[in-house]
C-alpha cells in the first residue's frame, strides 16, 4: 500500500531537484517513493534531502524540502511512500 506523503511545489530543471511539501508523515533518506504526475509515474530511492540548502537525514510533516529526483517532475505531482506488502 502506498501512502501519500507530499506534493511537488517547484522543480529546478538544471539541477534535477524537486521542492516537496511533506504533509502526512516524515520522509527519510533511504525511503523508497513513487512520484506520480499527469503524464508519468516513477519510483526511486530518496538519496538526498535538503532544508535551506543543508543536507538533513529526515524531514518532518509540515516542512518543505529539496529532493534530488531521477526524472523531470511538475508542480502538483504527488509523492507516495512505498511500503512493503
């Protein structure tokens, strides 16, 4: 079961970083996520989280963070935490 955890608010194309508003629970480096948008969907591991340009191991619900993404994303795309079945 996938848990909706956040939404993309901005994407920096040149550096491949999405700004995500984390909503429901914390997000950690090493978590596996699915990013789902209007025209594509992909899975990846969270390898880097940043808050105010500083690397952090975890982001709490209610915070915004930068996440290095493998593919282009768009504002409004939804971030899901992948859980084991």
